[in-house]
C-alpha cells in the first residue's frame, strides 16, 4: 500500500494537470473526475462477454474501444499512458476490470513484451495480479529476428511476429489452471496469436487462455460470445 502511494506521488511530481481539460485536481488514474467520468460513460466496455479475433477465434476482453480521431480526450489519455512515467496509471487502470467467475482465482498473467522494451503490458499485468491475487510471469520474449516495432509494420508483417518462451517457466505454465495474456493495446490480434502459438508449441494447456487489454484499437471487426 505504501509503495502504491509513493508511486502515485512520484508520478504527480512530473505530470501536474489533467490531459483532458488542464485541471490541477488530478486523481489516481491521471484525469480529473469530470474527464474520467466522460471516458467511462462513453467508451468503457463490459468484460462480461469476450470478443473474438475473427480468423483465429481467440478470446479477448478490453476496457476501452479506442478509435483514433474520434475522441481527443481518449486519445490524449492513451498517449499519456504510453509515457515513461505512467507506471502507476496502469496499476490503477486495472481496477476497471471485472473478470468472469472462472478467471478470478489462481490466474497466471503473462505480459506480451514490446520490441522497444516498453513495460506497459507488464505494469497492467502487475495491477491485475494485485487486484485478483494472481501471479505475473514474464515468460515471453521477443524474437531476435523481429526487429521492427508493431506500428512500423504492414499488416502482412504484423502477422509474422514471433516470440520465444523462456524454458524455465514451461512446466509451471503447463500446470496453471488459467492463463491470461496481457497487452496494452490490441489492433490486429497478431501479437496475441503469436503468443498463443508459442505456448501451444510448448504443450501449455490452452483451454482457459485469453487476452486482457486496456484498449481495443478498432481495425478489425470482432465477434462477441
């Protein structure tokens, strides 16, 4: 609890106003209450039903539907979360997740790594583990052959993304009752599919696996179960 308090005030030393309206009264998730309520009212999705990636059918749950250019407030908030000082905001953002009953206990959260070593997915995974009593395992690493950041790639190149599994975690993951992959943003679902495939190749149980993400950036049509 003390570390969470210090983490927030360390952030407040550098980020002093709301990115939406400029108010100096900023709360734990990085916005004033008025802007936070606006985002919640207009863009927060229920996590009761999982969306699915069309071609693979893989399940994912997201907090906010982000369409760049539609809401300057939401886009400004996304870019704030992408800043180097935003770790405490990701932890606070995890409080919005309402997981289904079968994913409330003994969950292993695996952050999907970034090519540029950004840790947004890790911070979100840590926040989720704090809220739900789960465990975070950094079991994936980017392939040395994959040299481009996602936003620099074409759609075809994104489909070729690869990860490797750190071997020491294989047995623990095989015994896990449930695994949740965690990413900051899902766009095409390529990173999710690549992470799923590397786990599948190592015979990790995938019956209860899905992805949780803060933002679904609308680029694919999704189905809901």
